[in-house]
C-alpha cells in the first residue's frame, strides 16, 4: 500500500493502533480461535479512535495478521466506551490537492473492504460510539453486534460529506433504501441524530444487541452461534423493488428541500445519488463513486466552512472568549425572575432545572404568577410523563419554585433576571426598585433583546452588577446566550453570569453592550433589506426567495412570522434610533402591526405556506422592483458591512464569535460557516470593506 | 425452622498471575462477569428470588471496596431489591460467604443466596494497607513470623521435620500433573466462565484458561528454586500457591426450594466449622476445624471419600494428611490438583474447592461424603463437609 503523507500544516495524526489477539473458542463450545482486532489510540474516551493514514495502515496490518492466522473468523472492536468516531477530520481542512483527497478516500476503502472480502467470516463488535468511518468499518464486516449503550450514526451529510468509506453503498444494500435514507439523510439533517442500539437493531444496521457488562463475551458467543449455524442471519434482497428506491430517494429529496429551503446542497444530493446507484451497482463501482464524490466535496469551500463551523461549535461550547477567571464567580443560591409571562416562565424553568436552587417569580398580580407557576409545574409533569425526569426530581424542583406579588422576596437572591415589557423606562425603574431590596452583590440581569443595558444601569448605586443575559426563543432549545457587558459591569458579575450560562448548558458569547448585540442586529439589518425591497415594489415572492441559494432554515418572511411583526418593528425602531438610517422603518411592517397581521404566510392543511391575503393588501409597494439576485446581493452586502462595523466597534473581538452567533442563535447552516466564510468566498466581504473576515484557508480552501 | 442447604451450582473465572492476564481489568468487573455467567447458567433461578449476595475479598478497598457484595450485584444488573454484603476472613472469604448464607438458609430465612469471592492480588498485594497493632510485638502476642504467610509455612516444616522439602516438592509436582491431566480431559474448563480482559498494549482478550499452571514441572526443577523466606529453607515458589487474580461464585439454596424449582443439586451441606491455632503455624488450621466439623456431623475421617484442601503451601496440606494418616499421594485428595497449580486468589478460593468437589462427586457416586477445607492467615482453619447427591451406596456407609 502506498504511504500517504498528511498535508502540510496538518496536526500530527493521533494514531489509532489496531491490535490482534487470538481468542480460544473452546469455552464457547467451538473449536479453534477467532482473531479479535482492537482499535485503540491509547487515550481515554474523551479522545475517540479516529482513522488517519497511519491508523488505516495499522488496521491493514492487523487484518493481514488476522487473515494469516489459523483463526476461523475475524472480529473487530474498540477501546472502552468507543468503537471509532470515523475519519480524522483534523487533516481534511489542510488538503489542497484533489489527488491527495482521492487517495485518502481510496485508502479507507482498500483497508475496510478487506473485512468484507475476507475468506473468513467477519464480525464487528460495536462496543461503543461508532460514527461515520467508525460505523462504516463495521458495515464492511459480515455481522454486527452493538452494546445497549452505544450510539451509532453516519453524520457525514450533516458535516458536508457523504458516507464515503462504503456507507453510502453498503447500507442501502444491507437495510434497504428507506432505512438507508433514514440513517444517511434524515438523521444527519435532523441535527445529527444518532441511533440508539434498539433503533440500529430495528433498522437492520446491527444484528444483535448485548449489555455492556459482558459485551465482548456475548458477542463472541453470538459469533460462535453464527459460525456453527445455530443462529441464522437472513439478509433481504432489496434490489428488486425499484419503486421502493424511487420513493425513498424522493423522501430524502423532500427532507433536503425542507431543511435548506429548497437550496441544492451538494453533499445531500450526492449522498442520495450514491444511495440510488447502490440498487444496481457492484460494491466496487459504488466505492469508486464514493471516492470521487468525497474528493469533490473535500476540495470545495462549503465543506471547509462546515468543518470550520463544526469545530467552532465544539470549541465555543467549552471556552467562552473573553470570560474572566471562573474563580471570580459568586455562588448562586437563589434566583429571582421578574415577570411571569411566557418568556419569564421559560427562564425560570431552565434555571430551576439546571441550577436546582430556589427560584422566585414576581409579577403585577397573583393571577399572572399562578399562571406562570402552573406553566412551570406543568412542564415538570410533562417531563415526568415522558420519563425524562424522575417524580422525585420533579417534586424537588416543584417545591423550589414559588411566586409573589411582593418583590421583597428577592431580598436574599443572588441573581435576579427581568423579562418584563421591552421599555427602557420601565426597566430602569425596576432596577432602581430592586436595588433597594437586594444585596449590593446580587446580580441584576436583563433579557432585553435590543435596549441599552448601560442605560438601564445608569443612576444605580452599584451599576457594576448589571449585565445583559439574552436568550433565544425557545429558551430550552436554542443553544446560544449573549452576555452583554456594560462599561461598568465588573469581572465578578461577568464570571458569575458565565458560570450560570455553563450550568444552563449554553454556548456563550460575551458582547460589548450595544444595540441588539449580535444576532438581532444582523438579522434586523438583513431582514430590513428584504422588506425594503418589498416596499420599493419587488414582488414579495421574489424578495422572499432571494436568499434561497444559501440554504437557510426558513425564509425571511417565515422568520418574520415567528418573531412577530410587533417585536421585529420594535427592534427595528430601536436600532433606527440608535444606529441610524441604515435601519429603516418599513411602512408595510407598521401597517401589519397597526392592523394586527401576525404572519405573512398562512399554513394550509398540507403544511404548505400561502401568502396571507390580509398581509398582501397592506403592502405599500413602490415602483422600483428588484430581481431576486439583486435583493440577495444587497442583503449580503448589508450583512457584511454590519459585521465589519461590529468588529470595528468591538462589539465582539473576533469574526468567529459573529459566526457562532449566527450558527447557534438563528440556526444558519454549517456550510455557510455561520455567515462570514460565505461572505468571504462569494467576494462580498472584499467588495464591501476591501478585506476578508477570515484569512483564506481558515474556513475555505487556501 | 431447619432446612437442608444445597449447592446448586458454582463457577469461577480462569485464574491469572498477578500483574499479567488481569492487570488492566478491574476486580469488580471480573466478579460481575462471574455473577452474570453463573446466573446465565441457571436460568431457573430468577435473580429477583435471591435473598442475599455475599462476596468476599481480603482487601476491601478500591475496586474491591464500596461493599463489594452490593456493588457487584448492582453492576451485574441483579435487581435493586436484592441486597448484598461483603465478607472477609482472608483466604477463607468465599468459604465463609458460603457458610454464612448457608446458616441463613438453614434457619429458613433465605431460600436462595449467592456466595463468592474475588481477589485481585495484582491490584491489592498481600498486606496492602495493613497496620498491625504494635502490641502484637511489644507484648509478644505473636512472633513476627505470624504475619508473613511464607514464614508460617517454614514454621510448619520446623514443627514437623519429617515433612521434608522433598515431600513438599513431590506433592507440588503431583498437583501440577493432576491439573494438567484434568485440563487435557476438559474437566476444569466446564466450570470456567470466559472473562474479557483489557490491555492497552495488546487489545481486548478473553481469559479462557488458568494462567498459573506449569505443566511438566519436575522435582529436579523445583529443587533448584530459591527459598525466599529464609536461607536453607523449605518453602519455594514451586511448592506454594502464587500471587493470583480471580473470582468465584456459587448459588446455594434450601433443598426444598431447589427441588420445587427443579434445580440441579451438586452437593448437600452436612456441617461446617472454623477453628483457631497459633498464628505462627496458621497452615495447621484445617486440622482442628476438620476435627470439629466431623464431630458436629457425627462422622469420622474414614467416612470422607474426597478431600479438597487448599494448597496455600504443600507443607500445610502434608501436615493435614499426616495428622489424619492419609498418604501424600492419596487419590482422594485434590482430584484435579490444587492451588499450587491453578493459583490462589485469596478470598475466592473457597468456592473453587467446592467446584472441584462437586465434579468429584459426579465422578465418584461411590463416595458419600467430601470435605472442603483451607487454612487462614492469623492462625485459623475452615472446613465444610458435604454429602454427595449422586451417592449410589456402592461403598462407604
């Protein structure tokens, strides 16, 4: 086998060694031995086994040894808790030669397929996590067992690749097109959903499930049963029913269209092509096609942006840029929530569930408080019903939450967050009132989305304890938390806020207090361009489909419906006031709010979106229509110029933080890299500001 | 309130040499696997029926700590409703686990119990964490030799000069030969549960045979070994058990419940006894404990058709045989060899003796009674007398 060198600049490969041991089968009631290959990179489960060139070479050697041994079968398993997490992606971002990319794909196939083509029966004992190439090794084997606790997945399409080490070809043949589309497309697009062991068994991905306590022993027992014929594993021939394949591919295409708003996202389309071809393809031809697709995708910007974004999400989850030392954080022993509306109740619930400290809510009258408490307790009951929480935990949390119309119950709170009506004067008044009740160290946080936190803290005796704590809706699901520091906010307050955010399992970005922070500022700017285009006379469908090529999760006007014209207009007005004319007030939006039109689209019985006639009549259209392309370019330029301004103003310190905000705050897809890598690769960044946001090679080909 | 106690089944792990086969495998993991293997072999005994799980370990810290009896039950997936506890009587841990749960069964308090033991001497070297009271020496309560098992074996040689090193070595070679023969006819393997073993360097393996045996050992080879406990001594690594890792477990039940469920009965408990001797000659312990157990059973030594005596040291077996006038090479003793060959993971060994005795009972329906006995550090012996359920009345009483 030819040796493959890692591209220049790539980190050293963490080599996953493949060890072979002969297991005597006598005690299992069979003559002879089985060659058991263990994949182990010598590190604990926090650094899973991966496959780079040297790891593949080690596996190749191990298979050779196992082939040459007198054993009657070959099995492969992983180190404790981990089978293998797939290809070593760290090197992928450094490949700059298509031939090299092709060679790595081919190397994987050349090694893995020996397990499928061996003259000896081959088994995979999937003892733990098996992702991508990790699961593909197992798929090359003739039989598979999986531990009850092991998660498996083919996340390639999620990451911008195709399952290109055999997965896209073997899996459809093995489990049929419908299930293969489920695993390769639907699961991957559904936020990278992994299969539990039972699901993997039901889909046919594995043949048997055993508990972890004696997984290896029972897997060997299973292998012996297969070898001596007492266990028959039937494989269905799925190739005959062509309709089944057409149907499955169509299901996949529909899911892709839905996920990316109709954009043609190459890896998903190519994966579906590979699945479709598997019906009549030989394995060899399928593997060849996988190699080509893998090389094509690898040598393109969207994959580089995806890998950048994926790594960014992992990194930012752990490290908060600009966070003070964690040791400065104060202990939080009681939390107050001002307001008992839906947002406030959601905040109270997530804080209660994660901090498990007393949470008190206040509102103007008992009725609202009772409603808020009923919501919180109702959600806890639902969790118990879904068996996601024990009745004891629910009882404990339920007893920790209480409410009052009297704010003096905040007296011994260490953190009070407000989620009242978005009006500066109200919030200023509230903080002044709270300051008389709480201790001087109690943090006063605001969940405002666009008001000035600095102004809220003006005139307070202890402005250093005021901080912005901005969640996204729905609070329990959206992973981003913007933490806004005013010039007065001290490190202890910030450290405490970050510590709370960590407990809430949020990814945090610390921003300088400024209008609408990052996500809403960018979204409002960009939506403003769409509504402006409509106001100017661009037909709404033309304007709204302008962003289609980006593959965003929803169109601008769908997003408007989700946020609500009232909130959107309010934010736009705030930004217009604070940032100037580039944030315009749309007369159409004003009309929507005035007339109480809540959405631009109305859902029909089949889930399709149709323009709301009430909305259409309110559009104040001018006579200067733009094309879809013009609208898109203009919106992207607006994004680029706003992002550049934010960096210049120091709202955040790095471009990466703007990207993480867009990825996690509005769910923009990985292949855009958040957004800035996309603006770089389309040339928009340079056109707008004469410079890129990221150097070439960081989130793009170099 | 008096029930007959029976041995339903007993199994063990292959034994390993300390620092080798199981060096990267936790003691509790080995024990868990043996419990699961035992229950797998006995599907009629629903785990929820078990009234207690008594597990012995001589060093109850780390992977042998946390109340290992309860801990391994939970880890093995035995229902939460089944309690568990840990037991310690050094080498006689598992033997004591058996007698203790048997007492509860005999009193009618338990229907089913699991008794077993584990010792990972690689992870827990003998004497780990030991802190002998200074009074032992200050008041000359015991001699310094008493706390070093090898020294106690030398003291037995001193006490019985006619039990020579040559006899000990010959006994050890016979033990190796008997084990080799039992292995080659597949007798030992029947009650071994394969255990997956981890090694970062070698990958996963599965323990399927005992690691300590040295088939082909000769008297000449043993003669050349060093005597580590004293110059010109008698005790060597060849005529003593090694330092080993392993686990054992047994299901015990009341005879009535066992019959009700149609379980196999491998042996019936007749009597048991423990007795003390001077700690300096702890190896002599089985003599008084056996005398006591025989007397409780109303039996004499002649009634015993099979002996399973732990071979901590050859001299300790020889002193037992010598006392009862049994020949060194009496075929009734340790049918498949003993600890000198297969190893002695301290607290687990008691049940291994029962495994072998139960197989001996099957092979010898002419035998009515058998003995399992072992010596215990700090000067004790423990003995359990069993009746052969397969007894066909051909010989003996």
